[in-house]
C-alpha cells in the first residue's frame, strides 16, 4: 500500500504534468508536448484512426503544425475531475476548454471536449502520458 506522502508526491507530479501540458499547448511548443509521452504512447480519437507510438503521434503533430501556426492561443484549461493512482499507472479524466485567435481574420475559435488518460510512472519517478482518449464537443458560442 502506498504511503500518504508518496501518494501526495505522485499527485503533485501528475498535476505538474498537467500544467506542463497546458503551458506547452499555450506556447504551441510541440517539443514540450511530445516530451510528455511514453515511447509507446497511443491516442484514441473520437473520429479517425488510432495513432500508436510516440513517433507516429509526433508525425501527426508535425502535420498539423502549419494549421497551428495560423492561430494564436488565447486560453487553454484542463479541468481534471479525478485522478486514481494504482502502482505505476494513474488514470485521470476531465474536460478541456480553450480558445485561439486567427492570425489572418482575427476571429476567435473556441473549443471544448473531454479526455481520459492513462499515465505511466517512469523509472525516475516522473509521470508521462501513456494512453489518451479525446473527444471534441460542438463549438461553444
């Protein structure tokens, strides 16, 4: 059984990973985004194929990089509803919300959705994203 001190340290580390994700997204820092993933990271999207492996997911990010350059992130928030730690794995789920401004037209695009993640403890005690499911809701008004 995990001690309360270890559990608290793990929760702080996972919260730091989530904040790193928010910061990297707002900075459109693809290297920082990719650094959060295990080598065998898998993304299950609401529509489209399953993307398996860090390199395949990094390639997908690179493909969307030109689209990302057309927008300036304004806001991005994760609302984690639950974190459960079981040994070297943690499960979390919640919602995300963000907005970005078009650099060409100036209009603001808002987006919201839900996520579920399985995190994996690394040998150094840190946590990385191991499996992720993402949905995107209808655009908020």
